[in-house]
C-alpha cells in the first residue's frame, strides 16, 4: 500500500487544515509582534530613559515592557486554547473513525489480531498523534515565526555578533543528535522492562490458584523480584542518560551565553555598542533559547506522531470489510437456512455441503468434537463469514441482500464463555437494550433461571460485578448471558456449548421456559455432548465435514454435567 505524504496524512487527520493553520500562524505572528519590540524597549530604557533622568519616561517604558510581556502570555494562552480545541477535536474524530472501522472489519481479522494491538492503535497511537499536533502547532510553528522576527532585530543591532550566536544552533543540534539515540534506547529499555514486570504481575494474578496448589509462591515472588530489579536498574539508567543530556545542553547554553556576553561587553567597551544595545541583544537571544530548545525536544514527538499517523491511516484504509453489504432491513424473521454450504478458513474445507434450517418453535442441536465446525455454523448463521459455496438466507432472502446489523436484532447469542461488563447485574442483562423495562428484565431473568441465585445478593439486580464477572461462577455468568439474549425477544436463540457451564437439568428448564414463549423462537444448540437434552426436534452430528441428521432423538440419554 502506497504511503501518503506527511502533508496529505496531516490534512486527512486535521480537517480544515488551511483555515486552522492560518489562524494559528496569525496567532504566532501576534505573539512575535509582541515580543520583537522587547529588546528595543530594553535598549530605549538603558540608552535614553535612564540617562534622561526622567522618571516618567522610565515608568512609561517599563509599563510598555510589562504590557508587551503580559499581552504575549495572553496570546500564547489563546493560541494553545485554539490548538487544544481543534487538535483534541481532530483526535476525537480520529478515534471515532477507528472505532467505526473496528466494528466494520470482518470477525476473522479480530480473531487473527491481538486485542492489545488494536488497543494500542486506538488509545496509545492516537495519543502520540495528539502530542505531535500540540508540539507542532504550539511550539514549532510559533518558534519559527518568532525566530525570524528576533533575528531581524539582532541583525540590526550587531550583525557580526549575531552571526557568532548562530553557531549555537549547530552545537545544540549536534548535542541533540548525539544524545537522543542514547536517551531513546534507555527509555525503550525501561519501557520493555516495565512491560515484562506488568506481564509477570498479570500472570501471577491469573494463576494464583495454580501457584498455591503447587506450593510455588516463592518461585513466583522470586521471578517478579527479578523483574522489579530490572525495572529499577533500567529506570536509573534512563534518568542518568537523560540527566547527562540535560546537563550538557544547559552547559552548552551557559558557555555560549558567557561568550556572547563577553563579546558584547568588549564591543561596548570599545564604543561599538551602547549599554542598551548590549542588553537588548542579550535579551533577544534569551527570548529564543527556551523556544528553540523546546523545538528540539518536540522532534521525537513529531517523529513518533507521524509514524503513528501513518499506521493509523493505513488501518483506516483497509478494504477487508464485512462479509455482506446488503441494505434490506427485514421487518421480521421466521427461519434461517443454510443450503449446500461449503466453508473453509484455509485451502482445506471445514464443512462440506451443509444444509440446515432453523424454524420457529423448534430446537435444533448440532453436535461434534472440538474443532469439527460447530462454532463455524454459528458464525455462518450470524453472517460473520461467507461460505465458499452454497447460500445462507433468512425467510428466503439471501444474506447478500440483507443488512446484517438489522437481521441480528432478531437473533440472541449466548457464547461458550460469555462476556460480563463492569456494572450491575441489571446493566449486564440490559446491555444493548438500555430502554428495556424492569418487567422485561425480570421476565428474561426468570426464563434464564437467574432468579435462582439472585437471592444470594443483598442488593439483588443492583449487585455490582467486576469486569469479566470474576466473582460469579461459570453457570451464573451463562445464565446472565441467556437473560441478556432473551430480553430482546429474539426469533432465533443460539446457545453455543451451553453445557460448558450449565448442567443438563438447568438447560432443560431454560429450554422448557423458552418453548412457552409466545413468539415461538427457533433455538440452535451446539454441544460436543450429543444427548445433552431430550427435548430436541432435530439432532445433527458433524461427521467427515458433513452434517448428518440423527433420527434417534428423544432417548433421554442426557449428560449429567455439573455447573
């Protein structure tokens, strides 16, 4: 993929770039216009106001000097406010666009990509881009404008000393070029060691029961202690290298200041400069030192921000979108059909010539060993993937013609390991349905047998859950997820490996409750237990990549798994 130019990428990220940059440049010109007279006012005070021994002239000039400095600070505040408003707004829009793209990418992309990678792109890389914008617009551009103006004043005062002072820039630049790679390496090393320590602590938290059951607490503590020591050493080294750089930079500035001051003093002693001109020149240089050093410091931010912007724009330019792009929004859903479907993730097919129909009021079970393709059938029903052959349709309408988001409003899905969000039990059941009434909440909870354990919590449905529901059992999480699926009155309900957490008795109760619903939903259950319940209308097993119907349903050979 061809990479766009930095200018084009910046414009795509920062809409209305020309107008906004014009406003920021105008603000920078105003700041420069306020600071450029400062050396001249100082010269006037020392060469004319003070020698005249007129108090009013000194006070007037001093007042002008103070007013210029205060007005400049106000203009800087206004410029930073403008940059913050437009820069943060652009970052907000960029993050929104990335979230939209995130949900538009195919499920297979998410299965191939680590969540941490996407998290870094959406959160950390956009933060780096935001820092780049702030650095460019609040530091680099204003410094360029101010430097040009002050340079004109210094040239007018004494061009020879000004040329001499320009030698400071390459020395500062060489100092930066020498130290910056070393500073970056030391900071990268610190970040790496900190990440290792973070991973180690996370492993300890996730495997605390394993560690205690094996009596290896000392081993785990020693491993983390090693990481702590590495973080400490890397942190000390990072501070040491950065400290040497800052000390060297300040020493170079101090040495040049002394050289320039002596040069100006000698010129003044020979009558080539007045005292006012000498201090005016020196103060002009002083106005440039901080902005110039800040500009050098902004270079890494600009570099990192541009690299992040390049990756983000490439991410947004991806064209591997959703499997289906239809626009027809169904008004209802009665049945979903797979007709002669062949599906593969790679060169070898996982499923061949699969036909299946989910009809209202029926319970269909698909069984097979792990990896046989049960979850793939669920993904095909949900439209996450396109089959390589055959067709998937809803009420006879091909998925190619349907808006998948609208179709999925009629489908309730309970994953094998359901997600629990941080919040109350009510928040979790109403997730995606915030306008659902309390009556709908209680009905869904009753159907999913949540009310069997809700009495264990003093605050009932207001009981707060941690992220991933760590305080709940697997069966409790599963039942909350079933209630979440049922609260939207689905026409199709999918239970993917429900017996991984629910016992057969509870599952039978749930199915019996659902069978009495007035909307007669179709139920699809996947399980590696072929006889988990007996109230099944259609029982299929996956054999040799094909879906074979088992006509011996209803034998009552239920699995007695435990929750």
